[in-house]
C-alpha cells in the first residue's frame, strides 16, 4: 500500500484496524520490545496496582500506529513521530489507527506533511493521540 | 511519595544493544506487521535496504537491555506500580539496520507535579547513537506517577 499521490490538508489516510488484542500478543510484545513491566503480563500484579486486569503496553499501540505510517511511506521519509497516551487499552480491545494531513510545509529543502494520529477503540475511547512528520518524495 | 527534584540532570548508565535480525522479526510478528521488509532479508534488500530496517518504535528496546531497566525509577522514589507512560516522541536522524550496535544514553531533564501532587511527571531524553557516535534518533519520554490520596 502507498499514500494517495496527492496529499493535501484534510486528506484522510487509510485506517488500520487491529484484531482484538490477546494476552498472547501482550506476552510476545513484552519479549520483542523488552518492556518487562509485569503489570502488562501478570494478573495479580495488575490487581495489586488497582487495575481490574492486565492491559496492553502503550508502546504496542504506538507500534500499530507506526505500521500505518510505514505501510504508506518508506520509513526513511519519517522525520518525527510522537504520541500522548490518553487511556488504557484493555485486553481484547480492538484499536483502529487513523491519520489525517494537518499541514504541508517546506522545511530544510523538502516538502513535509504533518499528520494528526489517533487510536480509537471499538467503544469510542481514544487511547492515543499524536503526530508524525513525513517527507514527501 | 514525591519524586526527588534532585533527579533533574541525572544521567543514566548508557546501554548498548546489538540489533539482531531475529529480534526484529519477532518484533514484526508481535506487532502484527505483514510488511516483509521488516522480517525477510531478501524483501528488505529488494526494497533497497542493506539489511532489515529497525522499525520506528523499536529503538526503546535498547534501554530495556539493561539488566534492571527500571532501577532509576526506584532510585528517584517512584513505585513502579503507579507509573504510567504519558508520552513518547522520536526525532529521526537516519534509518538504522540489523547488524548495528546502537547505544542509548538517557538524562532526566525535568520533574514537575500537577493537581496538588496527585500526578507527577518525569521527562527523560535519550540519544541513540551508532558505533561511530553518529546520531540515529532522539527520544523524549514522559512518565506519569499517580499518587492516590495526594492533592486535589
């Protein structure tokens, strides 16, 4: 997949819908990302911290959003990428990642698009907001 | 317990990591990536890469190579059970590849509180460099500490 050839302010990029997040995924991501915080893996530790259950690593959702970006743009064109974590992602949640172009600027001799990013769960909860800057070929 | 303001300026021990193809392929699998560029060397080379590229958010794994990556959090007086990841930002200088040895050097740059101390914020900046010392990416992380029963 690649980005629509003519990006303009307001262009919505194709959304990325993620299957329900399983406990297995949390374990695989903990191993692969090195985030060994047991609150995402161990039910008893999560409950001791006042949570009803384990919940997904924020960085997992950030990685999903990054997939949306690299599906559309070669990664070497990604200049910056940042998110704020707004809400916890429970196990079995179904995140959808979206991006919309908010500006197109000339910076350091290249055309760059700024994208507003959002991850939303099926119940409408916004879990992540952020932005990315990509150079346009 | 309030986070010690002495933490500001604290430099963490740099951590280095050999970026391995197998680990990148595991990361691709864990994040549901179907783009073979991130897991198949031939696909990566066909796309013009010299090896498997390091995906945008994998760089945080470098610091996690430390045998006790959350030690500094305890040292500044934070209970890990009350820590939330507030924000994460990456500024990229270049694409990194499997086969490289990358180093993460972090500094605590700010500590502040909101809501009468009910929430505390710790800002950590991390420079990722290659074996020549050349910049790969700059990371900024906000850690939020919940202090139940404190403040308004």
